[in-house]
């Protein structure tokens, strides 16, 4: 079985994944923290997290016959942001929708598992469904969960996508990444422009710019608009200041994640639905949709006008 895992990992890297590990499917050691986080209301309007809680607490419930998760990381770092851009966009959204790219690659990885182990059953997930991805990645030895709640790979930092394939093949698990290498550093906590972290490892999504510009479906209050600042979609501040990213993050050479030009906040006032679909139908901008992007852009423009005044 060890030889099969070695071959699987070799072929996974050839598919374009940056790193890969195997995690045992056991109850989530952070289950109590998840319950406390939900009870505190920190999930905001993301009610689906409440519905998924039981499976996130115990990932064995996701696919009862599964024994392990083959977990992958994919680097999406593009380098420093354009300081002259009129609006900021999180790095992960500056290229094709990662759900599409990684979804295809994970299906290929699942096919490899079935080829190597005839009769195997598989199920793929990439940032969707009730999978506790960061916990599984830590359990697969791929990194630790930082104070900003991001998975940090000591070799490349935290600008990575996490994908997983659950399978009933009893691959031997990798040793978990036990060390917490954040130490006394609190750069991410102190740099958050909206004070969204109530403590290390605890994020109040209701104050997070990424949540506000992507998951929040309502119009912004005055306070929420001010919190958005210059961010049209998402936010990278807590990752940008992380010493592990400053020192080790390297721009991806993956052609499927080649960056697109930074969009101008002014265009959203006039763009129509057909144009939105043509230009952004294969990007993460479809999550908030045209209405959400217009709302975000209006907030960015208003905040810019207030700064200039």
C-alpha cells in the first residue's frame, strides 16, 4: 500500500497540485470550538454552516464508507498587488474560478485512485459541502492552522486552495502537522482593518471583508460600507502580513491560474447581465453575482469619495 500511495502522490503532483497528503477520517478535534463559534453568531447569514455542523464535527458522516481523505494544496499566489488599482480583489479571485479548475483535477485524481485500486469508491470536494478542509489538511501533514484561521504550509505559506478526495481505500495516513509555528506573532490579528478577530483562531465573519463582499446578501449598512474600504471582492490583509507568506510565498506558474487584469470599480455602475456573464461567468465573481458586485463597487466608490473629501 505504501508504494500505491507514493505513486498516487507522484501523479497528483503531475496533475498540477502543489502538495498532497492522506488524512484519516476521525471526529474533528475542533468540534467544540465549531459549536461555540456557531452559537456566538459569528457565521452571520451563512446558515448552511449550521446545517453542515454534524458532518463537519465528524467527517465520517459525509461518506460513511470512506476511510481516508486524500488532501491537496494548490498555490494561487500572484505576487504583490497593484498599488495603483482603484479597487482591490483577493488574489484567489484574479483568475479562473478555482472550483472549475480543481474540480476537474480532483476528478482526475479520483480516477487515478480507482485505477490503482479497482473497485474503490471516491467523492471529490473543493470548498463546497460539509468538509472540514483545513482540519483535514493539518491532519494530512500539509501545514498548521494559523491565528487567522488559514492553513499555513511552511514551504509556501497560505495562498493555497484545498481540495480533497474521500475514498474507501485504506491508504496509510500521513503524520499530522502537530507544530504551531505562529509562536507569539500576531501580525494578522493586528493588521485586520475591521478587527474581525475576537481572539487568535476566532473570526467574527460578520466583520470580515471577505464575508461582507461575498457571502453577505443584503445591502450594506453605513458601518458595513465603511468596513469594506477599497475591497471590491474578498480581502487578503491577514495573509499579506503573515511572515510565512512574506518569506516563502512564490508566484504560481500554473497557467490555469494566470491572473486577469484588475477590474475597475467604475465599470460596475453600467455593466449589464449579458456583459457580466461574458466577462465574469467563469470567475468567483458569480458567487455574489452582478447585484452583489454592483453593491460592492458602489461601496468602494463611496469610500473613495469620502477619503478624497
